[in-house]
């Protein structure tokens, strides 16, 4: 109670000071405080930041909150509040816990990274999540700008990156306190580290009344999401809830917790990004220099100059890719017409001047922007910044070449194939194939000819898959006779890479051991197939060695793979009998 009395006395001193009661004029202006009530000699260099009226306002709010406190007899009775640095953080945890309980999942308090946190899991899930409070990120974690997210959400599935969650209140991040530039710098640093996803959640996102509001795109694009997701599921692909991923930050996070499958998120984010670009590619094109000039002006001012359609223009753009004018995406016409959606570039600019953040509609605009950041972080060519960062030269100029976003392994594939297949390799990488589905480059098939090779090959698939190009296409029928499924560049250009991806099997989620098994089972099968023409000593040694390795490795694997081994053993015995 003593601290409450101090607050009341401080407020009274400010309210009753003579500097507040004197008559002010142009010759005797109000200094908003004096040395009797709030100013001190030692703070004279910060005089512009000292305000009597703001002090009265803050003290009034503190006293009001203090009057609503509930006395507790024991420290043990104070549980949740002591864990959180703000009411928003507490509300976030309560909302997340409520979601888990409604799904009949499990929730418990536990120790996470040496401090108190939470662990939960959803029904039927093979993994659990841990929620850490106020983690520290910096150079030790590969993050160039030190920061403290409100939460770190980790999954015990090693394929899922940890999620740095920032819960933002409008008053403390936009207006009257404007921290947007600092927020964006830190979140870019976390993303650029490559070790984390970044998630933004606001106070209003936690209101159940806002759960179904579409925040990211226009309704036709949301409807397109449903169609795309339905078709993808029909092909056996794993994709998140297509409606929830375009809603607010909290609903998006729940969708990720339920389907933490990054390739699926990338596919839907790419679909949303490319939908209108593909529609406009044959109707509204512009020249490269004209587009660059206009986008540079928009990047600096937030206003996009009018662009007129140009017959034969090389670029297509869409300034209404979101529900506000804060996001623009663009792509070369050739890439749009040939479904190379991963080549599109999306740039997001949020104006953060005092006039803008103080406007009545800015909070909704800001919430929509953060929801777009949540979804489009899964694109390899998404760039975001505030207007003040751009004006200060803290961010790069607008890019006009899409970065490949390729892993080292896929980059080696792209660089190793002929030029007519390089864009195919990039599209395969962007389609979400797993590491086990990365092809072998320049794969020779001695069953056909000493000089017969595939530009890309997946010999461990069943049937094995190959892509032939150039003079090698003359061997196409012989590859097919040898049991291979064969594609050519012209075929993939006409039909799209989906026909190829579908032949690579449902290996999106297989682990390294399963990938090893699939590959080596196929090798045994190929050797057994060749026994009919005579088994060489080298082949017999290789077959025996592989069988022993498989029997040891597969002892703990499912019955389906074990049955496959049994079939191969019977095939080998039959061939040996012959």
C-alpha cells in the first residue's frame, strides 16, 4: 500500500504545482513542467522528453490499475503473472492453452531451456511443442542484431525450425510509442539467420471474434487457396488449412502448429503470391526500366506512379496483392506464363511516419501487414521494411533478380544439368521435395549403353525416374524397356513439373534411414533383375553385402519394407535356381 501512496502524492504534486495554475501567454508560455514538480538540473539535456501532463496521465493509469489489484496471502498463489512481462503475453499463453484443451491435447508447466515454460501436444500428433518465455537471441545463435522475442516455440521434430514469436500491442509498438523500424530490423535479422521462423501476433488477434477475418488477401485468392489445397491433398501432399493461413497472426500460428510442414506452406504462399500475376500476364505488361522507376518511387514515398500497358513488355506487376497498398509483387512475363512462380518477387513497405501511425485506420493496416509477413516468410523472394528504414538507407534497393533460395545440394543439381533443365531444377527445389528426393546428376545406365546417361535420375524410385535431354533422348525407348519412367524437357515444359514430382513417391517426410532403405532396396532389385543374364563375382559380392546390411537395418522397420525384402530374396533364389 505504501507504493500506492507514493504514486498518489506524486500525481498530486504535478496537478497542484503553480506552473500549471498560472495564466500563460505568448510571452509566458506553458513549459509543461518546472523545477518544483518534474524537471531537474541534471536532466536539462533531456528537457524535450519531460512532460508534466504525460506524467499525470501515466500516474493516473498506474493508480487505476493498482486500485484493481487483488491481495494474495501467499507467494505461491501468484502463478501466471510472475512469468510474463506483459498482460498480452499472459493472454497469448491462455489463448494457446485454451486451443490445446479444446482439441483434447495435453498441456503442462515444465522447465524449458533452464527456465519455467510450457509443454503441449495435440491429439494424434507424433511430436510435442515447448514454449519458452523471453528467450535471448544474438550472435551466439547466428542472429546479427540482439533481441528478445516474447516466446520461442520449439518442436521435438528436428525438421521444424524454432519459431520466434513477437506479441505486439499497438500502443507500445505503433502509437504513441513508435518502435516499428526497430521491430522490423530485429525480425529481419532473426529470419536472415536461417535458424528460425518469425511470427507476429497482436492483441486483437487473440480476440475470438476476429478469428475468421481474412487479413492477407482478397476473397477470390482465399477461394483459390481452397481449390489448390483440395487438389494438393488429392495428390497426397501435406498442406495447412487454406482458410486459416490467410487470417490473423494467432490463427495462422495455430494452423502451423497443426500442420508444421514447410513445403505445404511454401506451396500455398506461392499460390497466393502468383495468382493475380498469372491472370495479368497476358493483359497488362510493362517494360523493365519503367517498372523499376515506378517501384523505386513507391519504395521511397509509398505512392506508385501510374504504369501504362506496353505491348511486348517483359514484366507484369500487381499493386493490390494484399488488402492494402503496402505490398507489391512482380515477375517476368515468361516466368509467369510458364508457371515459374518461384521467380516472382514480393516487396512490402509499411509507412511509419507520425501522421500515418496516428491515423484511425493504421492499427488494422498494421495487423494486416504482420499477417502477410507471417505467411510470405515462406517465399524465397520476400522483402519487407518500414518507410523510415528506407529513407535512412538501412535496407537494400528493390531487387529485380529473384534469388534462387536453393540449398547447397539443389544448387549443385542446377549447376550440373544442361541449360534447358536449370529452371526445371529450380522449380523442383521450390516444390518442396525432401532431401531424399534430390536427383543424381549425369547418371549413367550401363544396361543400355556405355554412353547412355540421364541429366537427372532417381534410381531409388519405383519405377526409377530419369530426365533425358539433347542427344540422350535417342535412348528414350531403351530406358523405358529397362523399366524407367522417362521425361524430356519439352514434356515437362508442356505438362509442368507436377507430373514428374508425382512419380517420385510420397517421400516428403521420410527420414534418412527410410531414404537409405528405399535407395538400397531398389539397388538389390536391379541386381536381382540382372541375374537372368549371368551373375558376375563382383555383383554376387555386392548383392550379398547389401542383403546383410538391409536385414540388419530393417529389423526395426515396418512390415511393408520387410515384405519387400522377402520378395527380393525369393526373386534372387528363383534366379539362382535357373
